[in-house]
């Protein structure tokens, strides 16, 4: 009997959640339409067109984004001024060390490297190396790389070699 009652309560909670999500999606759709119509008219978006319910929806979405940022900072702590911890292995050629970073730091490294290649610099700032399924796997590879003596050829722009 208790299990049946729990199932009914859980089902009601799921329905209430899905109804709330539907309402939230409808409100977001309305806001998008208002912004599209305003853009088609050629004028800038007028915030006075948004009623109180839509404002609270926007506030909720902003809070969700802020909470996502907080969650990311907890799961991917900052490990230096440049990097957040994650499951992507890079080599920082300037500071001469391997580091496991998050996807944003990995993409930033790739962007800096591409910029240096475009400018035909001889020494590159960093090398985005590998992506792993988890931070633990990245840490294991990091440990292997640190304890291997190896050539860091990936820090040099080969197109600038002079023969």
C-alpha cells in the first residue's frame, strides 16, 4: 500500500514538473516571438513589452545560468589564472608543464596555438593533446607524461624550420 501511494505521489510530482517545464518553454517561446517581431520591424527590442510573468521567467533563466556557473566551478575548480581542471590534457609550452583542463581551457589553448601558427611564430604557446572520458583518466595520463623523458616537438612550429 505504501509503495502504491509513493508511486502515485512520485507520478504527480513528475506531471507537475513536466507541466511547469511546458509552461516555461511556452513563455520562452513568447519572448522569442516578441524579439523576432521587433527585429523584423527594424527597431530594437523594447523591454516594456515584457509583462511581469515573462520577467520572472527571464530572471529564473538568469539564475539557472548563474547556478550552472557555480556548479561548473565546483566540479571544475580553477587550478591557475589560466586553467580550470577537467578531462582534457594539454601541454603549456611557456610554463613547461602538462595540465588536465576543462573544455573551455582546451579550446582557449587551441585558439592561442592557431593564432601563433597563423602568425608563423617559431615557439607555440601550448599544445592541446588528448580528451579523456574522465578527469581520473586524464590524471593517469598526466602522471605517465610527467615521468617520461620525451621531446616536446609539439611546442615548435615545424613550418618555420630552416634547412
